[in-house]
């Protein structure tokens, strides 16, 4: 091993980048478990009613105001529930995907440079002395980064952050398939 510092620094970068992916996935798991709690809107608090007077016109107005307030409260409540459900997602956020992609880029580049230098037997300058070798390493880095990022995100969304999967694991009983009636 002629270039021990180069090899050591590449290995440290690989370990740190995998640690960044693990930390991001752990953060996503913890934040998704907090947001998957049921958020029921319940019934909205009642609006303060108008004082009823003895006249029949005021009573009619109060009844119409009360029914319109109830309808408006129900509409507002359903709109809030729709907004809550639309903002909840069961997958990784775009910032988390970006962080995972950056960490896997560092991992891919470090591992390919480590392979190109034959584990530190050559310097980077010696290993990448031709332009086609540089192109091969760059294209390989892009492809490896894309593949690892896609695979990590899909696995995390499917197995780590899927709320149905978590509920099935916690129930203790295996899921049953509905029987088809013939």
C-alpha cells in the first residue's frame, strides 16, 4: 500500500456517507411514526349563539343562522381533514431523498476511486491518466448513485415507512386474504 492516506480517507468517506444514509432513514422513520397517528378533526367547537328574543322573526333568524353555522363548521372541518390527509405522505420527502442521494454519491465516487487506484497501490493521477478512464469513472459514478438512490428510496418507502406494514407487524397475527365466493 503505497498511498495509505488516500485509502484511509476514501474508506472513512464511505463509512461516513453510509452513516448519513442511515441517519436520514432513521429520522424519516421517527418523523413518519409521529405523523401517522390518527388525526381526527372531531366536532368543531360550537359558535356562540345569538341571544333569543321573544319575537318570532328573531327566532327564525337564529334558527337559520344556527343551521348555516353548523353547515359552515362541517364544511370547514371536512376541509381541514382533507388538508391534513393530503399533506401526510407515507414516503420520504424530497429533502430526505436529496440527502440520501448526496451521501450515496460520495459513497459511489469513493468506492470507484478506491477500485481505480487498486486499493491505494496507485495514485489518482496514475489511475486516471487517460481521458476515457475518467469518463468511465464519471459515468459509473452517476449510474451507481442513481441505482443505489432509487433502490434505497423504494425499499425505505415500501418496508420502512409503510404504515400498513407497521400495523401488521404490531398485531401479532398474520394477515388473512379475503375468500372469493363462487
